[in-house]
């Protein structure tokens, strides 16, 4: 069974600025109730298709790490990644960005 959840917000930032924010791994925890940040691994230095990163998460007293692989990295448009645990895909997350009056509309899915 799969579920899709989306949250849409319009923010006062250009699409390029919004992309820079949502693809900034250490800051990712600022936008999530569960993720606490992340770091690029396996030679990756930034968002690019195929780049890998380790995410850190917490919910209450429970803490865990995940490995993710970037599936879409289009500056100003979309940043998406697949999350794995024990070598199996457990989730796909992403942010699509569109220009809007006064800034950008960001859809987190």
C-alpha cells in the first residue's frame, strides 16, 4: 500500500532561492517535524541526480538514520529523492517549485 501526501505553501522567495533552501541538507530539519538534517556522502557535494546523502531523524525519543539517493535535481523547479532502509526503498520525497505572485509555490510531496 502506498500513500501520497502533499503540502502546498506560497513563500516570499524566488524559485531559485526556494530550491536552494529545500536542497540544503543541514537545514532540512527546519522544514520537517521528523527530519533533523543530513549530509552528503559517497563523494557527493550537493544536489545532483544520483547523489547520495545520509538523513538523520527523530520522533520523540526514537532516533534513526536513512540513506537517500537524489532522483531529481532541477534548480528552481524540483528536488526529489528516494529513501532506503536496510537496502529497500521505504519512501520517496520531493519538492516541486513554481513561480507565483510575490514568490514561489512549493509543493512538498
